[in-house]
C-alpha cells in the first residue's frame, strides 16, 4: 500500500539504539527517539519474582558523552547493578550521589575491580583516569596532548588505544599495555601494535591473559591476538572487521565461551555476523540484518547485537551460536505496518578506473525515469548504511529516486580505498557522484534536468563542490556543510582538525564565484562542527548572484539537526526546492 509520510512523520519515525552492553544475564543500551526526547539507558533484565526478562528505562535524565566531539561509551553497569553515566547536560560522570567536578569532557567508561576507568578530555589533551565511584575523585593514570580510547583492564594489566594529536585513529593509532593496580600504573608501557601506517583499535583481554585487537596492517581491519609478546593474525580476510573509530568504545567483536569469537564482517555497505571457532574456521550466521552496529555483547554463548535492514528498523536482538542461529528480538523498532518502503538495488558503477558502490532506491510511485537525488554520505570516512532510512522514504514515496554513493574515501573497502581521498577532497568524491548520476541517466533510471545532489556535513561539502562544476546536477542541497576545509582546520573540534588537514588542498574552499548551480543551504546556528557563519556568508554572496535557492537557518540547533522539528523543516525545505526547480524546467512534480 502506497504511503507518503509527512516531513514531521519522517523526522519522528524510528528509534536509534546504541552502546549495547551485557551485565550478567541482562542487556543495556542507550535509546534515542522522538517520543522520549532524549537519550536514556534502557535495560532488559529479569525482574525480581518473574521468570521472563523485561525492558525498562534505567535512567530518567539524558545521558551522552561529547568525548572527542563524537562521543564515547557514556555509561557502565557496576557489579552491584548500579548504572554510572555521563550526564548529557554537564558532561560529568555521575555515580549515585557522587559526581566528578572538573572542566573536562568524560567518556569511554569501563569498570575495573573497584574503580571506574574512563577517558577525559580538555583543550590540552586527554587523560586516562580511575574514578572512585563513592566519592567521584579521579586519579590520573596517564596523560597526553593527543588522544586515548578504550581503557581495558585484565589480569593486573591495563590496555588502551592512543594516537597523536596530528593524525586520525583510522590512519595511525597504537595499542599499549602496562602493569596496573587499582589507583595507578606500574612500569613502562609496552607497544602491542600500531604505528604511522597502521590503525590498531579495540583491545580486549581474554581469560588466558592474551589481548585481542583489530589492526589494518594487512590493508583490512582484521582480528589479531597478542600473547607472549608477539602479535598474530586470528582470522585474516579481505574484509573490514572494524568500524572507523569516530566514537570511543566500539565493540565489533566479542569473546565467547570455549575460545569462540563473534565478529562483524563488512563488505562495502553490508554487514554480516560470523563466529570464529577455536580452530580458525569461520561460520556465517544467518540473520535478517544487512546492517549491524559496532556494539556486540555476549550473554552466555549468545551474541547480542543491534541490527537493521532496508525493510526492518533497528532492533536489539540475541542470536544463538549453537548452529541453530535462533534469533530472539529484545527490543523492536517502530515500523508503520501499512508503509510500502523502497528497497535499494546495490549497484557497482565504474568511476575513473575504480568501482564505486551505490544503493539505488527506486521511487515507490510512478514508472520510468524519475527525478534523482544523489546523496554522498556524511563521512567522508564512513559509508552508506544499508538499512531503513525514513529520510530516503520521504522522497521515494513522492516519486523521487535516491542514490546513496560510497565514493572514494569510504570505509568498508580496505585501507587503500579509504585513503584515496587524502588531499583530493572535493575532487574524487565529486567525480564519483557525477559518474553515478551519468550512469543512472544513461540507463534510463534518472530524468534529465531533474538530477540533484544532497549531502550533510562532509557530504554537504561534496554537494557544494559539485555545484561548482558543469555536469548533470541541476541543484545542490548542503545541510550542516563544511564550506572551507582549510579554515575548518582551525574551527573543527580538536579531534577532527587533523582530518581536515589530511583531506584538504590549496583550492579546497567553496567560494561564491565558483558556484554554477543553485544551492539550498540548511544550517543550525549552534553547529559546533561546521561554523554557521561560513554558510551564512556563502548564502549572502550566492543571493547576490541569484544562485541561492534558500537559506534555512535553524535556531538553537546543532550539527545533526536532532530535534524532530528541525529535521522536518529541513526535509520540507528540500522538497519545496526540488519542486521549484521542476516547475521552472516545465516538468511535472513526481508522485
């Protein structure tokens, strides 16, 4: 049955689940939805006097970490069952009546035999700290002017990930180990893995004292093991087994009983879940999901995950590893039962000697060539998500086709592809999007004079650069866009300033005199990632040249347009801009 959600319905649809962990036989996660209005910790556990686990809200106040701008694990469950959180309003760690009282940002919480381990950040760098949960007093274990992540203790030792202040963790990061006693460290740290051309992340201690981690030394993030002072590959494969560490505390693998390991495996935009057996054999689990978030946990020999697909919203589930692949859904995501959704076709398109992957969503109404929206994802060091996206459905239900492009620089294709955009931002990504659009025109999927490019954040920059060229695009939509990567080297958050320096080049800035196509700009005035002043300055200059399709400035809104009202306003403004272009070209509105 055809159904077109309103902008408000699309903005409010669905829920997001993150930071899944296990404690005993229970599961915990952070849940965000328009209904709740903030991120809270939810629990799935067996209530006293009952035999069936139940889902309940564990916290009432909002939780969330701003560590490294994008966040780190914002809570931990203590052996007593108490949940310690990072308060979203203050950025401080709160444990019962105790709380930290420093001018730091906290995140990446972990429990270690009587003390709370975490990372805290200020403008000068990071510190690994141990916090007394009874008093909130923090002891500094190590300090750096760079970055720390993933503190993990085991067998009297402490492991962590670090990287220098002038690099990104997916380019160059190290895992270190040092002897550890409560309240301090002993001895000199030992380098386990990582270096200038290697990204090593997600250390985990095993019961036998060995340390597992993920490294891209082979060109792919693969699982490794360090034991007896030597690292070794555990399950080598030409696939990505780690997500790019935008947030601290990911868990793309989980250690199971009897020496078995559960792990995500990513090929392009698609994820699978596998079990690595003690003999090294790998078994793919049969699941209804194409997207698995980097938050695996273990409950006995079952793997807990957050999965989704193009027809199935995010849900928390437990999957058996005994060969049955039996699935128990713990928390279902909302899905309107009468909605007919557009399911993407996975296309491979040639672009300047390489192959780029495209998720092509046909419209759910009409036939033949359709107005096309090409969407470069918001990475650039990320990938398109192969899961239900209500923003896509908002447009496909109105007769538009949507093409999500994994341009060069995306993750899921190995280190070489990921690094291809370095020094070429605004060039190779634009070329890939242009070649995708031309392919869809040539194959009769897209309607000439009705091809648009729309992106957010880094994808917004790609859209702006595309508007500076002749080609198939009729208009560009740039939401929360970076306008000048060279200026962004100084205005970006501390974590991301090296990213800007690595990607940019001398001619990277978007200036009004370069723009050749109309542009719709959408920006929150509290964006702390991409300054709104850059967008408003560009808008004023484009208006003088009659190339401004609109400037929607959203008061009190940050980089992600998180409030449903803000997202709804952005979607409606984008749709109205497309319809205006179609009218001007004498083309009928689709749908």
